[in-house]
């Protein structure tokens, strides 16, 4: 680590708990920002010290990590974790040859999940989502973004967002909510997408904002969803309300969604398989994070690769997420997303880990709070039974989590 890092990370005077004898991937600076034989201390819900074990201040309690790896708590920055029903039947249909778009146009797809979500009560949504959330938490995830977008009416959109917020009371996890009213045209507005966008802008989004249920606003810019002009109206409303935006862009075709998002100062543009050079440039200029979603790429057997090399060259930060949803990415494993990010998209293991820590935090507008191990950041940590950080992305279907800390609270003894 550079001298500058330690200058910025002067220890706080006291500490409640100190992890010593750890290999620490701080994810601050270049690559892993690795500290061998390191210590990290926690005071209250904040990181109070990061540095060499032999320089560590006294703490009330010390945990010897025995050389284990410590990383920031993982962040899943793009999920649709709250929904009703499932889409296993569509999985079968796709295996019989139907495409994702054909199923959507025939009234399946997102709209079929909308029917199940509208029929589910808030408690049921919380209950079914907890099972999925627990899987993420079991892999060291401490922050999860959750989108609405399977209600597409006033009551159900708000119910989804309330259910998402309630999850943070049920488990030790940070939940950020994103309003995704512009996800699909609901059946009652069939053929009237502009009128639906009016309804989203005039009624649903303002209500979600007024009730404090939305941290950001997203949309689906695609032939089977909404045009750039329609998305722009949603973004303008979000701007009026002071909410940051992000966008599902260039997933199935290039409509210029990422450039539109960048023009609105978007936190992120997500998917991006069909992103062109203009989009990359616009994102670089705006500081918009590229959120890659290899679970959807894999599930849809997409063959068009997102332009990873162009994103790298333009210094666009790359994040990775599960896109956990019942249709295009029925996946609740961030570790698998990391593995797929490397194997399918040729990210390096260091890029994959940055993608679910520092860059995921940026994609949520929370880089000054979470995603790196630095003094003053939230004490969200994961301790792993691995010798090298690359092992996290390398293994398939193996969970090396040893312990997890959320906001200074340690869960699970090291094992
Ligand atoms: N793109 C996706 O991959 C998810 N939403 C979106 O806009 C899929 C949602 C679904 O199929 O239920
Ligand atoms: Fe998505």
C-alpha cells in the first residue's frame, strides 16, 4: 500500500474489536490493495484502524485470523430479489426453443411475474425474499440493492418497496431500494406505453419518493420495454425529485440507453452486452459505472460479449451483480457472479472482487460509506478460509466464508 493510503487512514484512538494476522484485501487503490500480515480494527459500526498487525492499537477484543483473507463485505448492486411466483415453466419453454423475447411478447416473461406479485401480500413477499436474501448473506454480502418493477401499479410497486425495506429489519444487512416502475408495460396499458409512463411520472414515482421508499430510479430501455424518449421522461421526473438514476441498457440491442443514462449523470448503466463505442465514451465522461450481469448472459445463452476491453481502456469502473430475478437470472450467488465474470467476460479475479465491493458501492452512490476497508467506513467485513483472493472467483459452487461482520457486529465464529 502507498504512504498516501496510510496518511488517509490514521487510526482512531480506541477499538472494540481487532482482527489480527489477516491477509487484507482493502480494495482501496490499485488491484486488491493487499496488506499481508495485516490488522483491521472496529469501533462501534466503523473501521478504526487498518494496517500492519504489529502497528495495531489495543482493542477490547482480539480475533486472530490465522492468515485468513479479510475483504469488505460483498455488495450485490443489482437485484430484483422481491417478487411473487417463479418462472420454471419458461425455463422449460426456452429449452424447447422459445426465445426470451418471444415468451415476453406472448404475455409471459416479466408480465407473468407481475401477476404473481400483484397477488402476493406484503408478508408473503418478505417471507419468500428472505430465503433468497439469506443465500446472499451466507456468502458474505452486507449490502443489497433491490428493485421494484413487478407491480407496475401504484399499490404493488409501493408494496414491493416496503417489503424490500422491511428485509433490513429482519436481517443484519443494508438494503438500498430502486424504483423500477418503467420495467415493462402492464397488461392494462397494452399498446399505451406513453400513457403508462405518464402514470409512472405523475403518480407512482412521486408516491414512492414521498413515502421515502426509493433511493434511486431505474428503467428498462429495450425494444420489448421502453424507448429512450420514454425513459428520458422518467429520468427528468427523478431529477426533479432529486433522485439518482441508473438504467438497464443495451441488454438485447443498442438503443443508446447508456449514453442517455450518462447524460443524466447516472450512477450506473447495467447489462451492456450491445454497448457501442459512443456509449463507452459517454459513460467514461459521466463517471457512470458499468454493471455487468453474467447470470443473465448465461441464462439467456447470449453470445454478444459486453465490451470489457473498451470499458477498461476508457477507465469506466466495472461492477458485477447477480441480477437475481425469476426470469433472466434466477441466481442468488455473488461468488458465482464473480466466477462467471472471469470465465465468461474475461475479467481478472481482482476486477471481479472490485466489482462486488468498491465499484458496486460506486454503482449505488455509497462509495464513501462501504465497499473498501478504510478508516471511517462502515465496519462491513467478510473473513474467508482462503489463502489467496483469486480463490473467491476461481472456485465454483464452493463457499469459503468463515465469518461476517455487519456494522461492527460479528456473526459466526471463525471456522
Ligand atoms: N432485464 C433483466 O434481465 C431483468 N429485467 C430486465 O429489465 C429480467 C426480468 C425478468 O425477466 O423477470
Ligand atoms: Fe435487472
